[in-house]
């Protein structure tokens, strides 16, 4: 069952044929003018009425950042790690301003990664951020990664968490895969 | 009892601020079966 047609949104009802077998896996994709196409995989199951929530991202995409004061209030961890290694708040704000001007995509990725890392539990109520000691703000600070130095104590914590099958903190929804990942170098600092 | 042959799903569109899209929009919908 393949179909492509125009329908009215923003809420669309779907009927997916159920075969009770490998034919029950579908790919659903939507396009809305002025926005990036988006979609997801769906497994048909008559017992489950699935709700697919798709976020429309306008194109061309423009990244906008909150004022520094607002960022500190709403996302204190992002603000805290923007200031890592700096002497005061003014310096952190300047770094934030400079990154907005010179590396907006890298800054956006950084904030995504910090937010995600803050939700990964790796034992003893800690997250990877608790082990992050230094961030490299040079050319390696990119829109899909950043490099830094962590306390080596993070390694056994991650290994223990992996053995326990854990790694998640909080009750919120899982973040969709962003394609971003952190490459962290271990070192003593 | 006859076996159900249709599964239902609902697509809900959100804007970039994570709010449900309020106005009516035209959506090009593609549904592909991954098996065939």
C-alpha cells in the first residue's frame, strides 16, 4: 500500500493496512510548503492508535538565540558550560555573543548536546556534564561535535551504567536523534 | 470475531516553537510500505 496525495492539515488521519507480518512497517513522510519535509517509521497495529507528532522546520532555516539573561534563567546548564574556564559572567556572555556571530550552527549543536548530556544518568545521580572539565573552543568546535576533557572517573561510571542497561534520567520524551554527538577526550586536568 | 485489518494513526503537525500548528495547511502526504 503506497500512496502520495495532498491532504488538509494540521491533523491528518491515516488508515494503514494490517497484514500481521513484515508488511506492517511503513514510512510516513509529509511536506508543507515553506518547510522542510519530515516523517517517521510506523508499524501498523490495530490495537494501537499511534499519534505521529511532526515538527515543521521553516526553510531557509534561521537560528535565533535567546538573550543571555534569558538563557541563564531558562537553560542554566548551557549558560554555565558556555562560561567554563572563564573568569566571570561578562566573559561568558561575550563568548555567547561571539559564537552567535561566527559559529551559530556550532553553538546550536553545542546547546543541543549540553541539554542531552544533562539528561543522561551515569550513576550516583551524575550526568556526563559532572565530569566535563574543559571544552575546546578552537576550530574543532563544530556544528556536529565538540571536543573537551573529562575526569577519567567518568569511564568506569559509563561502563557500570552500560552493564546495568541504564543511561536515562528524567521522565520526559526521548529526544529524536539529532545526528550530533560529542567526542570527548579523556585526560587528567 | 473477524480479525482487524486496518491500523489507525493520527499525524499532528507542530511548529518550530513546539506548539500545534493552528491554521489549516496543505500537506503532501506519502505513505510507503517498507516491505514491497
